C-alpha cells in the first residue's frame, strides 16, 4: 500500500471529530485498524483493503458503527473505497445494517475517495451503489490555512460532496496533509 497525504491509512491512526448537528452533540471517532479485508473483484481478483472503523455518537449515545474498506494505489497514491459493513443502533441495540455495501457484489465497483494528487476541479463518484449511495466529490479549493483548537494547518484542501439521491444535500470536507479530514 502507498500513502496519501490527505487520507491516512496507517494502522493505529485515530481521528476524533466533535461538533453540533441539528441541536445534538455529535462525536465521530475514526480509527484505522491493524486489520485488512480481502475484497473479490471479478476480472481482477482479491484486493487487500485496510479496515477503518467509524463510530458515531449523538448526545453520548452510539448511533452507528461502520467498518469501511479502503486501499491505496501504489502507483498513483489514490485512495479507493471498497464498501462498508454498517451497524445502526437505537437504545444501545443494533436495529439495522442500512447503508452496507461491498465492491464486487451486485456489479458494484470500488470508487475513488481521494486522488493521489489533488487536482482543482476534479469530480468523481466516492460511492456509486444505485438506490443506496451515489456520493460525489469535487475538488473546490486548495492551499487553505485552517485554524482549529488542535492547531493551525496549512496546504489544506476542500472537497464538495453531493448526491443525486438528495439534490439539496451538500457538504464540504476539509483535508489537511498528515491529518486527514478536519
């Protein structure tokens, strides 16, 4: 596996994000596990992916744990997304697995999560699972300086995310070298 400055996949790396969303305190813990998962792609074979666990809490209650599968192209350092296992919680109990998908199943293919070289204006599908997820990324800014409680970060980039499933849904993520999403 290669490396991507904006998308960290080193085992043991952890990112904790906190904030407020619709009046609720939200905490997201993203941990790169020392675990891999092989994903079978027709015509290609087995691809070894890194497992990244994401736990989301609202007002202190667990609402979702997902195990995401990523791989970095050793030639381009681009990060590809191969799917996720999802547990949705209510009152501490798993109530569904909505949102789960896997590349190689039902003609679903891996998608690009982050280019190896950030190219302003680039557009790509991060997820493309019809009737489930069709998230798109677009590189909209680069060279940003971002000041947070954790410190000041430079050479950051901004990615606009949209989905045709909900044209009114729009979000922006900022990624900083050596840190990932902030």
